């Protein structure tokens, strides 16, 4: 009768209760001490033996409880123990498989949707946001490489300095300095490395043209190194055909063969007048020589113009008028040195104090950095917009 009652009660137990019971039975079966049955005088007696996996101090692995053999008593009937053991395998279904919780991998279609969403987000950016992000990327690159800033100023200058107001060709409008044909020009020696440094940034900002990127990086470099704020306008459209590259020889020469003499002075005016600049603007733009240094493997000249080549200030003019400059016979190309031998000047630099019309502006800028900053900002903005059309001024905060 007792067995019939047990079966009847079992049928009324819910599935979840059975599952829990099976799990409990399985756990008890796994961790219960092993039972060894012996027959003695017509009765069944039981004694406890340690689990083989238990430690020598009679503890259950994973616990801190010591279980003395003498303290364990068994009250499980023989049939109940057999029943629990038989149902133990079913406890496996009581827990969720470990692999079921594994995160589902994104399907290729999901990746495409995310990429499209990222592109849409960039497309929604205003120009102000796009150039603000670009500015941060440029500044970060300057932090990692101190020489990057002066090199970018030179790149932007040379990209714009090819303009001819008579033929209305050249200038920064098409970003042609990225072509190998223009990089091969004598005045652009070494700038191929500068363009290569910008390629990852251009890839990150596909909505900004090469022409705008090169012009903007020059502005950011000057401002970041302590120079004046320079208004910037965007909207340059890249030329796609290298045939639009202007002929070599449009950039100013450091020496026309007579040092700082009349030929070199005339050479400066010929180049800058061709672009539409006057004497005051020529001297102001020359003040960018406060930055960086000359390299033998690029221009052939060697050394910095000032003792602070990473700071934009009026030190170029102060040193030009205040120190004694003498020819440096130890260099491969003709250049000048200061008394310490640490600084240098090009023949075209010395020409600015040899020519009276140039010299008056040198003296003015050496005396007043504020005036120099104002004139340089206007001249550099003009330089970068030569040969462009339809540009939009970038709004600043």
C-alpha cells in the first residue's frame, strides 16, 4: 500500500518539482559518502568509506567543512538510494547548457548596416564638426612628432605658392602637390614624406578634399605652435589629372647665384609679385622661417633659423637684425651662420636686410610681434585662397 501511495503522489508532482528533485538527488548522490554493504548475522549493515577524491584531511573538495566518518549516519533506505541513483542522469537537463549563453556573432548583413549607419552619421556632420574633428587629429599627430608642424606649414605654403595671377593657374585649389609630378619639383624635396603622413588622416576624413586638408593642416600647425588665428575657408575641389600640375620653378629660390645680392632680391619679388603680393607681405610671409629647420637631404641647407623652432613668434626678425651673420664655409651650400654656429640664415633671408625696402618691415616686425601676427594672418589667408573660387568661410566658436 505504501508503494502504491508513493506512485500516486509522484504522478501529481509538477515537472519543475521533479526537475528540482532530480537535481537534488543527483547532487546528493555525487557528494554522499560511499556505502559498503556487508552481511552480518542475517542483517544488512553499512559502513562509510571516504570518497576517493576527498583530501587527506577528510574534506569535500571546494568546501572548508571537515566531516568525521564517525559523525555520519545514513537513514536512506536501500530502495530510495537506488531510485536516486537511477534518476541522477536526468539532472543534466535541469541546467542550461553553457554554450547557450554564448553571444551570437553578428551576421555579415549586420556589419554592413553598422558601416552604413557610420557613413550616414558622418554625412550628417556639419562642416564645422568635420573640421573640428580633423583639427584634433592634426594636433594629436603634432604631439607625437614635433617636426610634423613645421613640415605641414611648408607643405601648405608650397601647395599655394605656385599661383600665377596672369594665367590664373596653380595655387592650392586642386591639391595637386599630392601628385608625384609636383612633388618632384626641386623646391618640394622631402615633401613626399609629408603627404604620406597625411594619407591615414585623409582616409579617416573622406568628406574633406585633399586640397582643403593640406591648406587646413597648415593653419592648424601655425595656430597650435603659438601663431596667430588664421581665417580658413573650405570648398576646394581636388584635381584628378596630374596634367594640371604647374611647371617647376614657380617657388622662390634661396639663392640666385649672388648670395643676398640684387639677383636674389629680384627673384623674391618676381615670385611674389606674380602671385599678387607686395613687399610688406613678402617680409611677413618670410617670418614663417621662425619654424623648423633646413635638412641636407631636402634643400641641401642645414640648421634652424631660431632657437625655438617649434614656436611661432617674431624671433626670426629679432635675430635677423640683432646678430652678426657671416658666411659659413663649412657647409656644402652657401649659407650664413650666427656667432655661436648653432643658427643659420639663407641668402634670401639676408637679402631682407640688404634691401632697404624690405629692411624697414624687418625692423617693424622685430619691434612689434602683434603687428607681425596681424600682417602674417592676412597674408597667409590670402596665400591659401589664391586660385580658388566658391569657398565658404569656416565658422569658429
